[in-house]
C-alpha cells in the first residue's frame, strides 16, 4: 500500500504540480507549486467549504495545469478534525491524487522556515506542499460501502457507551448520597430490579410508602423474574434504616429519575447499534472466522475492521502496526543507544482496542496465555507484563491479517510454534 519515501519523491516529475491545502471549517486556502518549488498561484487562493467552492478549486487546478502544461497534480492536506471529510470525498470522485501530511511535521517545518510556530493560512499550504514534494506524506483512506457503515456504527457505539457510563456514574453519585444502603442490596448500580423500583420511588421515604407489596407489584408489572418477597424485604428494611440525606429531596428525586431514563435510553440505543454491527460484520468476508479465537468477541472484531477498513489494502502486517501506533521506534543517536519503544502515533482507538483484546486473550486463551508467559520469563530479554501484552497485540494483528486476507481458520498449534522459534520482539515499550 505505502511506498518508501524515495519512491514517493520519484513520483514528483517535471510534469507534476503540487497543491497544498489548509483546511478550515468554512473556508479553505490552497497554493500550487512546480516540482522545483516555484509558486504557480502567486498567492493563497481561498475557496468555500461548499460544492460551489469545491468546483471553483477544481477548475482553478485544471486551468493552472493547462497553462503550465502539466500532467498531474497531487493534493496534500493536514487532516485537522472532520472538516476535510467532504473535501476528500469530492477529490476522490474527481480522481484527484489525495494525500495527507503529519500535523507534527507541519508544525516543526513551520518553525524551521521562519522560527515561528504560529498558525497562518497563507503559510500552511506552502509547508504542506513542500512536505508532499519531499515524500513526507501518507495516503488517505476514505472507507466506502459496508466499511463506511461499520466505522460510523462503531463510532456511534463508542459514544453511546461513554454516555451510558456517564449516566451510570452520575446515578451512582446521587444514590450514594440519598440512599447509600442500595449498594448493599445490588452489586451493580444498574441492576434491572433495583432500577425499576428507583424509577418509581427514587428516595427511601417513597420506598417505605410502597411497602413490600408495592415493590413486588412493580416487578410483576414488568414481568421481571428472580426478584421476590425476600429481595423486596431487603430493599424495604434498607430504606427504613437509611441514613441518606433528607434535604433537597424534590430535586434529587427528579435527577435520579432523569438519570435512570437517560441510562435506559442509551441502553436501548446501544442494543440497536449492536444488532446493526453484527449484521454489518456478517457482510464482511471471513470476519466470522475471527470469532473462532477464544477471547475475541464481536465488539473487538467490529472495532478492528471499523478502524482498519478493507484490510486487503495492506500488503503486510507491518503496515498495519503503523495506524495502530504499535510500530517500533528506536531512541538512539551517536554513541547513545536508547530503548526501543512503540510510536503511539496513529489511531488511538485502534491501539486501545488491540491492547484490550490482548488482555482478553491472555486471560481466556491458553495459547496466548502461554505466549505471554514466554515473553515475560524467557532467558534473553524478558519483557515486563505490559510490554508482553503489546507484543501479544502485535501478534493479534498478524493473526487477524492472515485470517481476513486468506480466509484460513485459526490454528492454535501454529501460535505455539512461535515460542519454539521466537523472533525478535519488543525491548521496551
């Protein structure tokens, strides 16, 4: 998928015009340069974030190419937030070569140019174009079809989980103040039986007024099993002896009820998006084979594919480590040999997902558990537990890549062979 920097530089020829765009929320600026760095636009050209503006930009690029007798015009941008999405889609539809530069590189290059890191709409396009000319860019990827749907669904799931957790934590705080004895009845704050009662009787005083029969009726009306007279008595006795705060009950009652409603709403939405994710995963070739790995669930599979997209665009597993920020980088110069560590650049969510998946398989999967044990106990260069988990995460990338590209089934014996013939692994993380 990605070529080396030298090959990227070789792609810039005398017939090439390089375009740099500074992306904004409502207005973008572009500047065009020859392969030698001579500006062809004369000054930064602004265009609006609209179809009219996109067409104006496209026509200007075509006109400049014709005027200068050039054949191609790669466009580089600095991916800032979400404002480039629509522009990227437009350029894809126009078959314009569209690449991205690292924001960190833009920042550092601006400092070198004029010893000032200040944001400047006129300066940024020049810097971006220069980085493209020097081959310091990476190819953009805009998922389409089922991969676009899965990424959106996965992103929505992530947001819903955060909102659900936030509502649960706030509910826990209010109940701890007004009904602290509740935690002695239910292990989890969101126990369905407990929430049903609190929704109708948010305070201990209201629970006392309900009585045992009133509590049981709530459960019967909801057709909830597993909660009977004994549990109702526990709730009632706890409410009668509660030391909860008595002041501000009116507002507390409303807050607790609202939080329960928020939690239930997010739960329903989460269930709906989870079903959508399952259906989308069924449409992706060989995705079901990843579920054959003990410790890997649908959330991990969906999240991985959502972040990576079409995995066939990667020629090797090593390329997959970069977007996850798990490729190894050495901190060394001159006579100084520093520790090797992971870059931590790339998609943060993908890195988090793989690390959590590594924890899961090490805990539930015997062969991965053995591999982790080997990394931490081997005679030469033993790793710390966290370092070993990162190594396991990298191994998961290789396993996922092979399964999704070749359609083979997971083979535990092949995993254990790596222990007998270990390759060079992490020195540090």
